[in-house]
C-alpha cells in the first residue's frame, strides 16, 4: 500500500533580493515496509526534501500526501500532531539527553508523543524495543558511558518507541565506522520490515545502498 506521496514539491529560499529554487519539482512515492534512500552530491537538496516531507519546514509548492491527507495544507498544529505521533526521526548524531538513562530517554519520547499506557505496559514496550536494538543490558546506562554505535541504537529505539508509521533518517551512519554503519543499516532494515515502517533516509555512503529497497538520485534540486 502506498501511504506516502510527494508530488511536484518545490522549495525556494529567499536571501535578501536573491531567490533560489532548491527543490525544483520532486515527485516520489514511498511504500510501507520499504526503505527509500536519497543520494546525491552535497547541496543537492536531500536534507531539505526530507525535512519538508517530515513537516519540519513548509514547502513553497506541491503536495505531500500521508494516508491521503495533504500535509502541505494542514494547520501548524495538525502537522505537529502527525509529526509527534506518526513520524520518527534519526539524525547523524544521536542527540541524547545527557542526564537521562537509556530507559528515561525512551519514556520521555512516549510522553512527548502523548502515548498513554499503564506503567506496566510502558515498561514492556521499552524492554521490547531495547531488546530489538540489542541494548537490554544498557537500560540504566547514561549516554556518556555508551559507544557511538550504542548511542545511535538508542536514537533508533527512541525514533520508533511510539510506533510511528514513517521513519525519517538523515545520514544516520555518517559518524560511524564501516562495521558499525552496517550494523545500524541492518537494524533500520529489520525494523522497517517488522514494524512495517515507511522509511526515507539520506545517505552519501554507497555501501549502505545494499540495505535499501529503492535509491533515488538527486542533483541540483531534481530527481535524476
Ligand atoms: N534555510 C535555508 N536558507 C537558504 N538556503 C538554504 C536553507 N537550507 C538549505 N539551503 C540551501 O539549499 C541547498 C541544499 O541544501 P541541503 O538540502 O542541505 O542539501 P544536501 O542535504 O543534499 O546536502 C544548499 O545550497 C543550502 O545552502
Ligand atoms: Mg544534508
């Protein structure tokens, strides 16, 4: 089933008198249970496309359809609600809260997403996702005691703990070595399949492409 469609998306940034069109009419369809990778040279508009698709910044023109709802015509509050409940995010760096344990990072995310459940169920969900990302033993650890790969695993657990439908990842392996990068991609692949996520990721690492279902090449604001 197609749940996410980007249709003729355009983005223009204005710097003083200068107008620059960064996205020049991008159309893409993302499928459930599949990973689509955006690749292309630095500055080609990959991150801009991902953040607009995720409702983090507005488009200048075009549509983004999530389950037939057009995100580009929603109110800011409606977009925030979808983003908090239906979308998950992973970036190059884990951006963990230094004074929260692994468990607390996940519990906090459930609060932010307004996922309401009894304490016992909450702990079960946290334990389940920690097992899925291979961090059961690190539940009560603080970020400072985790390796780079472990931190990124926590970031991935945090991105999916609230059971989003769409996972957005911008260069999730860019700060890791080749072996750790492959482990993280393998994890994203596994979660995409088993949680039936629709995953859109940006990468510049050719080695990661064997883990994805579709590759979309961008150049100068266009799909090529
Ligand atoms: N808020 C902004 N204002 C002006 N220009 C921007 C802004 N965000 C991105 N750009 C420009 O858009 C282009 C594409 O950036 P980006 O989407 O980050 O590319 P990529 O992720 O492919 O490296 C770059 O030239 C960048 O400088
Ligand atoms: Mg980028």
